[in-house]
């Protein structure tokens, strides 16, 4: 999974990125501090990995990961080249989801004056500013593609006609100020063409309300506005205090747990972010386990066994024969793979098997 972190300047975006990825010193407190997109790979917290290791000896554990791309602060007019412009909007096209950091802390934070780029703190306005720039960038992409699509569609090829149809419908939706994901597309050919366009606003958004350290659980008015906005869009929202997460990232495990307890928090932000990202992207984890490693893998909900095998290696999908499957719960209850086999709980599944969250798999293949 890959997510692009966006936000206006001075919302705490890079502070949060550094805390989550332990990437080092915080970026300077001024617009466009991030000159090139920083990339960090963070492990997805998953207690089931330790459950598996409790029953299967292995040299190492490899969790699933979330790749975070920290993209420069977007300002009003970015779609027309203001600030760092489309150079950085282009990075967003490659990610699976957008993580938008929204400022929900005051002008003064920790005794330091942190100036908002628009002069005041208004999270809904900030969300709408970013949304407008991304919609305008997509509109520009669609308008640039239309003349070529119109010429190609004259030959009346099915794919070319579908592309022109979806572009015209997209132009109408984007011109109304709506994101591309609101366009309903049922025709399979148009769905394919829409996907090929890699528009920014087809992606789902996870809103992070960067709250003050006096409101770590995001119960204040500003965070509530972000939560309501996310719910209205059918998206996810997570309250996070980047300042607290920055401090937590520098502590050892014992001190981290003590600080979390003092703040009335039961876990660090990464856990919440990971769960929300999984839910938003509609993905789940399955596992492979052996003496060399226990590893978590990520697949879309609804993926079939050969597709899951292909996540490990393309040859596994190409030569898929069958999968031997049991659940983490089976292993925890019965204690070993041998006991699972003896209890008749090891399932032999074919190409049509739909993967379940928490499956432990051995794939058999031949190429």
C-alpha cells in the first residue's frame, strides 16, 4: 500500500511523517520546506504475527508495510503553477490513497507561533482548498486529453469511444467542482478507461486532524468539524497530535507506554492510521509461515487465492495449483499445524477460493 501525505504548509505534515517513519530532524517551519518528496516505509502493527510466532518457530517476522510519500505543501493556485505546482501534484497520481493532514491546533503551539498560510485556523476551508486544487489539476488533465480522444473516436473503436464518453462525463463532473470518484461508471470499458487516466480525485482520502497536545483524542470543535466532513464524504478521519507522536518516536517501549497511559491514549498514531488505511482501501492481511520467516501480505478484500499467491511472486499466480489454508485462530486454538491437520481444519482450496482476513497459506504451484 502506498499513501501520499498532502496538506497546506505549516499544518504539521512533515512533523507527522518524520514521527511515523522515524525519519530524523523535523522540517523547517516555513512553506515548501519539503523540496523533494520524502519516502518512508512503515511497518503495519499486527499482533497476529506474534500469535503465529508463539506456535511456529521462525528466524524473523516481516509485517506488512505502508509506504508514505511526503509531498510538498500545496497552496491555493497549485494547479496553475503556484508554489511548487504540478511537479508535486504528479507524485499523488501514483499512490493508492491520499492522506490529508488538516490543522486543528491553534496559532500558538507549544509556546511557538506557527503562522497559518491563510492567516487563521479553519480546517474545513483548508480541506476545500486542497480539494479544489486537486479537482482543477484533474480537470486540466481531462481537457488536455479530450482533443486527442475526439480524433481517435472517429474510427468508432470500442475502447476509443469509451474513453471519449468517460472524458466528457468527467469534464462535466469536475467543472461542477466535484471529485472524479463521484462519477458513477457501470460500463466495464469505461471503468477501464477511467482507471487508465490515473486521476488524483478518484482516490480515497484519509483525513488526519492534527490536534493540539491538549486534545490528543480529537474531541475538540476543530477536530469534530473534520470528522463530520469525512463522514459526509464516506471517508476516514483519524485525530493525531504530531507533536506527541514526535516525542513518542524518540522513546523506548517502556517509556512510550507510560507516556501513552499518562495521556489517556491506548496506542500510538500509527496503529490508528494503519487500521483506517486498511478500512479505507478495503484490504486485508494473510500470512505465510515457516522456519525462515513469518510474513504478512496485503490483498484486496474479495481477492481469490491465485491473486494472493501472485502478491508473493508472479510465478505463484501463473502456475497456481492449490492452497493449503488455515486461520490464525485455528493455530492459536490448536497449537500447531500438525494439530490443525489432525483435527481436519486444514483446508485445501482451489482457484475460486476467496481469501479471508487472517488466513495462513501454503501455496502449491508449477511453472
